[in-house]
C-alpha cells in the first residue's frame, strides 16, 4: 500500500514537472496575458507590396 502511494505521488510530481516544461516551451501569444484585448492591438500589421 505504501509503494502505491509513493508511486502515485511520484507520478503526480513528474506530471507537474512535465506540464511546467511544456508551458515554458509552448508558443506564447503576444500581449500581456491579462485578457484585456491588447494582444490583438499590439501586434503591428505588415503590408507587403509587390
């Protein structure tokens, strides 16, 4: 029973570390991340002329 609890805690800890690692390398959106809408306004628009 004790081994099962230890393995469960180890699995949760590894899952948490994996989630944190994924979030650190995942693509981040522009803006402040507070949900104020600045991420759509702050990105400059580039016009390419042919």
